C-alpha cells in the first residue's frame, strides 16, 4: 500500500544550495516531488501532512568519521564528556565508582586542557578510586588516564621502556605518572575483561539514538576493529543489521593493524565478506598514519618546538612506514576497498597523499579520503583535487580553545600555525569536502561544526581568545559547509541516492528549528534538529 507524506511550511536546502520556501512530497520512503519558488504540490487523497513550522528542511547529515559504538559505550559507562575541569572529572569518577562495583572503572572523555601539560596523574585518581584499576581515554583517544592500581597490574615501572608507537608520561625520576600516550595505552588495555556482546549492542543503540537526535541519518564508523582497549564493534553492527535495529546506513572502516604488514589484506577481504550485511557495509579500510599534535605524536615535517621556541628532537610518529602505506593503498584499491587515512600533521598528510599518487582511474574511483587535516603544507593543498582524494574535515576543531592555545600553538611556531585546518583553501582549489565529528572525541552535533566552519569561532565561546576567529580566511560559506555534511559525506559513503533533496532520492531528512542559511551566521550553533526521518520514517522528534 502506497504511503505519501507532504512536508510544507518551511525552507529547503537541497544538499548543494538553498532553495527558499518549498514543499516536498514523500512516497514509500523516497522523494517523489519537490516544489520551490511559490509552486504547490498536489497531494493524493490520504496524504499525511507535516507542517515544517518555518524551519529548514535539508538532507539528513552523514557523519563521515565517527565512532558510534565507542561513543555509545562511553555514554553508558563513566562518561566524562560533560566535565570541563580536573575537579569535574574527579567528581564524576567518584560518583560512578560509588554506583558500580565492577572490577574495572572504564569510560572516558576528558579534555587535555583541564590538566597542566595535558597530562592528568594517577595520584588524583587514587584519591577517588584506590582499590580498582581505572582506564579512561581522553576525548581524542590518543591518550589515557590510569590510576596506580592499573599501572601496578600492567607492571609499568620506571624501568618499563616506551613502546615504539607510544610514550609513558614520567616524572623527573622516570616513574610513570598516570598518562599513557598512543601505543602505551595497550600496556593496560590488554588486561581489560572483554566487553560482552550485550553491552556492545546497548552501546550501538545508544550511539545511534544520539546521532539521530542530532539529525545524523548515516555515518562511516572510522575504526571497525579492536583498538586501545575497545572491542571490535563489527559484530554488533552485523547483529543490528540482521535484526533490523540498525536504522541508518553505515559504512565500516576496517582497522589497519599497524603492528602487521601487507599480509593482512587477505584478512580484511575476508572480514568485509563476513561483516557486510543489510545496512552495514564494511567496504572501507582505516589507516592511522600519525597521532595528534597535543601530545607531540602528529607527524611533522620539522620538529616540534619547546616552550621557549627552540626545536626539539621530536617530529612525531609515522605509524605506518610510508613505503608500506603506498603499497597497502595499491593492494587495497585492487581489492575494491576505499582507504580512509587519519592525517593530522603536515608530514602525515603528505605521506597519505603520496600513497594515493599514481592510482589508476579504477583506484581513484573508490572515493578515498584523508581525515582531520590539522596541518597541511600549502604545497599539498592543491593535491587533494589533483589526486581525487576527498578532504574529510572535523570543523569543530578549527577555533581558539584551550587545547589550541595551550597545547598546540606554542609548539608549532607562527608559520606552521597558519597551516591549520585550511578548509577555505581546499575548497578554492577544488577539493571535494566531506565532514564528520570524530565523536566521542568531540561533539557529534553537525550544527556546532558548521558554526565553526563558517565563523571559525566556537558557538558560545567565552573570553577574548574564544571570540577571535581562528584564521578567518579559511572559513566556508554556510551552504558549502552544509553540503560537506550532507551530499559530500553521502558521496564518500557511496550513497548517491542520499544527501540531496530531489525526485528519486531516499527520504533521509532533518528539520532544523530555524533557517541557518538566511539567519544570523553567529547563531548557527544555536539551531537544533527537531525531527529526523530515515527512508521517510520518523526516527527522532523533539
């Protein structure tokens, strides 16, 4: 039986441009007709009518880089994402520990800027949880806060060497202080009890519900594999797809194990076949090429500076040898995999682009992308368009905040600091922009990210630094930013029938409470998603 719905009484953004007031007719989960410019649509008898209330209707957001199960798991564990200070986090940990009697305290979401040097201490955690081991990754998941009991169980002492891909934070005597960077997290994470399938299923449900509440109708999960104490979320996606509880279409980026080599390509092919089911397609591969700037592990072309502005002997980490990365891209492309690379530092980004250089037309057609792009050498900006590699931006980070001003800018120097998040230059040189949140690293709300992309300030930021636009010449027009988060990200996920409002497109839609294109750009971040539809079915309403 045919089902029709008429959406009217608002404005339209079609995935590329603002269309002004309009109407949209849905039929059986797809868009049947669109009217703009004062035209009206004829609705057949029995059509359900929805008043958009003067809001903006646009294609559902697609998050091109998110960790939905990980984010959901943190929401149902010791969730620190609502805190801002050391005292906040310790109070949250104490409250959680008092109400949970499990053998470990797990969760995460703390901000590095809350602690001197970005490194919290085991002594602080010992004061609130002295008896059980604690492992709490920070928001970017490139470091973790542990207590003394966790260090003891892992056998981490002043004699323990740093792993090749990480660092143990130490005091002047060499004793571990309670922060583990990158691969050093695994020294504790390998001791964790396995997360049960039931808990992973609850985490996926919580993550999906949160994304739907923000107007996100599809996404690419950027790590499908075991990483930093997190169980592989792939089986949870397969169970949800088989049961029908996975409402969104999701692409899974299978984790490239940096401790292995090219022999793992065959394993990835097998896992793709095992995991791909219904609305879940494990058709991408994720390579983390470097770390993050805040802890000195992002790969730079020249060394970090010390606080006095002098070069150090640290230029960060390339987690995959560039020659191996180049060959891996070729082998993965030959097997039909999209390759999704984490690139933060200018050397990491260049190594990723070099790996895509020389792919044939079939290889380029797989819609490869490099995510984050914090530091991009200006000579590399035009290469994205030239190589057909999409620029996957996490725009929320492109602003003055404590993490930027305290933990990043002093260690880059003025010239390199101007290379950060060059979204405007990427767009002007023809790069295809796609967008994501990296939640739970940062907020999953696309409107907060679009606000920063347009204004280069964080919505509601306090203090003079927060109100100063960060490299405003790299801002994007609001339509460009919205397009990246809708049609752009749908494209990178291989969904050419999504991310747009037009006849034949799937009816994955979001209604905002205001028109952010014609309204005050300084209030984009105040907008909210009031309704979300997937294939014409309502999955969220506020």
